[in-house]
C-alpha cells in the first residue's frame, strides 16, 4: 500500500485534539509540593485587573469551590509570577480527601462579581502507567564510584 495513492475519505477520520487544549482555560493549579499557581492565561488576565495581585481569596468548606476578587481589604497576595507556596492550603485539601495535584477551572461570575473556580475531578493515579513510564526520561547515570 502506497500512502501517495490511497484514496482518503475525511468523513471517516477523527480530528486529533491538540495536547495543550487546556491552555485556553483559566485555572488555579495546586501541586503536591504545596504550591498554588495561577495558569499563565489566568495570571495574564488577573494582573491586568488587579496589578498588585492583592485580593480576596476564599474557598468553600468542602474545598471544591473557590473565589478570587478585588477587595478593599485583601487577605491574600500572589507574588509576581502567580505562584506561591502555601502548605496549609494544600494540607487542607488533602485532609478533605482531594488528591493532589488539583485543578480548579475558573470563570468570571458576573452575579458574584468574582472569579469562581470549580474543582476538576480527576482519578488518582495508583502508580505509574505504561504511558507515564514511556514519557518519563530515565534517571541520569550516577558518576559516583566511576573511574574516569
């Protein structure tokens, strides 16, 4: 079979989505290392609205909903870059049974006059899958104990 001469019926073919389709959403990501990070798109939007990044940051008691908004009395300040280490916040998520990393998809809520984030449910990874193993580079060989 020669690919140059195959007759193609595009109606039978599926579009392959770009692997970075999440770049078009606003999000707050929480890592197992204890960091809260605004994704780049959300950071860019937020810094134009609240240049100081000093804001009111709240989370619902079940930890599945968060809000971010401008405030006369801000309680939270993200540093330039939009990433902060907050072990107490991440510990509270884990204690609530939310696996890390966690992701909150964020959208502007006009009625609340706030950015509202909803936890995106993800299945916890029990161990390394064949795919994750194939995507992880092998560890560099140790030079200790080697003769040069």
